[in-house]
C-alpha cells in the first residue's frame, strides 16, 4: 500500500474535520472520500455519455429499429 502525505489548506482541513467528527480516523475518512470521488467521476462520465447518445441521430435510429423488430415478437 502506498503512503500519501499532503498538506491541508483551510477548506480541506474543515472538510477533514467534518468527515472525522463521527470518530472516523483521518485515514478512513480520506479513503472513503477517494472512493466517493472516483464513484462520482464514473457517474459523471456515464451521464455525459448518455446525454451525448440522446442527441446521436444514428443511435436513436438504431434504437427505434430494434424496438420495432422486438415489437413483432410480442405475445400480445
């Protein structure tokens, strides 16, 4: 495992204080914050990709074609 050192500024120290107010260790709070940030970054990327697909004419046409083909397979 890597050991990371960093200097806090006033805002990051306040955030760290908030994250450890429940008794969490500084290391646990930082680990959780990193995991949360990575998860949020993935969600933001997925949101941007799906927004781009909403305006992609070729993708919309393909989706409509697939839905049309599947409609023929419906039992009712």
